[in-house]
C-alpha cells in the first residue's frame, strides 16, 4: 500500500494546487462580477460542458478505458497496446467532434433543456447563456481527449502531470477575468473564452509526457476492433453509473433556474468548497486504485484486490468525516474569508452557506462512491453501478419533491439549500447500495477492526467539533472584520480542528500507520 499512498499523495498535492487556484479564480470572479443574471448564465453555460466532461471523460470513458488498457498492458504486447491506443483515439476524436458540432448548432435547445426557468424570469439572461454555451461547448472535445491521455499516463503510474493539468483551467480563467474582460462589451464573455482556451491548453500540456512513453497516438479507424468494441460496450452503461452525483447536480441546476435569481451562483460557490476535499481525497483515491484493482483482477489476485479496497475505504472515512463537520461548522467563515470581496456581499455569504452546509452533509457519501465504484469497474462490471445509480437519481428526485417544494411554497428564503440536501442524501443511497452489492457478490469483505476504527473516529470528531464551536467568533464578527483578521481566525480554526482531531485519535490509541490506512 506504500506505493498507492505515495501516488495518492502526489495526486492530492497536485490537486490541492489546482483547487487553491480554483478558489482564487472564484474569488476574482466574485470580486469583478456581481451575482446576477449574467453570472447565472455563465455558470449554466460552463456547467453543461463540465457535466459532459465528467460524464464522458472522467466518468464513462475513463472507467471503461482504464480496465481494458490495464489488461492489454498486463497480458498483451507493446504493438497490440499501441494499436488499441491509436484506434481508441480515432473513434473518440470522431465522436467528440460530432457531439461538439451538434452542441454548438443546437445551443438554444440545449440551454432550454438544462435551464428552462430562464425564459420566465425577468432578470435572467437566456440569450447571453446561449451565446456563451456556443463558446464553451468545444471544451468537451479538448478535455475528453485530455482525459484519454490522462488514462494512459495513470495506467503507467505517471500521476503528477494528469493531476496538475486542471490547474491550467484556473490560470487561464483568472487571466481572462482580470485582463480579458475589459476588451468585451459584455465582460463576462471573457470567462467563456477562457474556458475554451483552457481546454486546449490542458490537452497540449500532457502530450510531451505521452510522447516520452512512446504512446503518442495516430488517429486510426478500423471496424470491429476488439478492444474498442469492449470499451464502447462498457461505456454505454457507465454514462449513467459513473456520474450520478453530476446528474443530481444537473437536476439541481434545472430546478434552481426556477428559484430566486442568484440561486445557481450560490449553489455553484458552495459546491466548489465541497469539491475541494472530494477531489483531494475521493478523486485521488479513485484514480490510484482503479488501475491497481484492474491489474489485481487481471492477475486473479483476490487478496491484493481486497486489501486495496479496504485501505482506500479506511483512508476515505478517516478524512471525510472531519472534513464534513468542518465545512458545516465553518461554512460562513470560509465564504466570508474567501469570497466576500467586491461584488460578493454578506447576503451572498448567507445564501451560499446554507447550500454549503447541506452539500457538506453528503461529502462522506460522495467520497465513498469514488472508492466503491472502481470495485465494479475494475472487473468490467458496469451493469451493477448503473442500476444503483438510477436508484440514486430516483431518490434525489423524490427528495427534491419532499424537501424543496414545501420549502419553496412556504416563501422562506433558501430553497436552493434543499436541492443540495437532496443531492447529499442521494449520495449516501448510492454509496450504501454499492457497498451492499460488493459484499453480496463477495467482491469485498471488510477486514477486522472496523468497529473500533469507526468508534475512535467518531469520538475524535466530537472533540474537534466541540472545540471549534466553542472558540469560533459569532456571525456578526465575520461580517465586519477586516480581511486579514478573517484569514487569521479561519487559519487558526482549521489548525485547531486538524490538531485536535489527530491528537484525539492518537490518545485513543490509533497508531500513525493506521491513520494512513496501512
């Protein structure tokens, strides 16, 4: 597990760089662009290709491609491996080009499907949203090809470059916001063009590493290629099973388009802070264990398969529970410190904090899904996660009806937080069913000592929560304090939370090696 831990640490470090730049990007956007119909229009135009990226690139394609690629790497020769990469590249580029052209031409229809409420709201900007969607839609072409290259690099244990690549999106968008916006009559269009060029930059950034491996593909098309056929067959169900959380966020975007102006932006900002630990822990773990589990399965090494799953689950639970409580406790301090500059007002902090707290409730579930789903995909079983994913989507829709509609019709502000809560609860439905079926099919059985492990984590989390709650200043202080004072206090609270949590675990008798899941 030491190699996996090192690889996971590399991915987490690179991801941290990217996410910190992402927070800086959001701070700059919030400073220069007020939360209004134009920002709602941009976030919808950005979310659509971003959703497709997670569905096709990071979701269905990667989860279908990496297991087959790992099998070729372990059981076939170099020539067959290169032939597979060439043909996958050819078919992927062709399909993505067709999707991109359709998306650009049919942008008004796509926008109406994803955000129908825009048409009926007086302060919304549906025409601007369509214009920006036409600019951002090619991002799916560039970023999916980037994910293809990342899948190859990860399979060959080159994790650092793929993990650092997303940082380029933030760098380019920051440049667009600061230096590009003044050149546009509609300044927010600069952000849309930033998305376009960022996608291209991310693809180009990874090609030198791929070239050094001798695996730079030539685009080739041949009917009935055995590897391509298997990947395509696996991709169809994983379109649903791999990205249930993203489909739930899409449902939230659609419903939020009917709520108060600003709801989409508030949901976006709160989602960004949940995505930080999710990416650093959940995505990193899922990325490193998928090729390892695929290799273990190809070698028929059931013992290693079990140990890898158990290690990832322990590490995921160890970090996700305190991260969840920290986001709930510090929602307003985080938003006030990071986002409350320029056009981002205290009301935006209040509204965003509601959805941040409710999104954060589901963080542990989201992380567990990232760890549990590769248990099926590595075995090239896509049917089971699809069935579970559809149940989770149904649960999300039902919870939206039960939570959001009464909240909305009551006239109380903050109905968008109900959307986040429904997504959070649906995440646990997804994770719970994945775990149940892994055990039912005897794919994974937890090792001994889990009850004691969970008890210690629970006690340490209570200690951490109590200390942070006792010393945290009141809301009124965060509203009026200077930027540097807020930064100082927030940093101190985060240090207190981490220190108290791990010290409590150590006092409860958990050794450092066990904290690392080893």
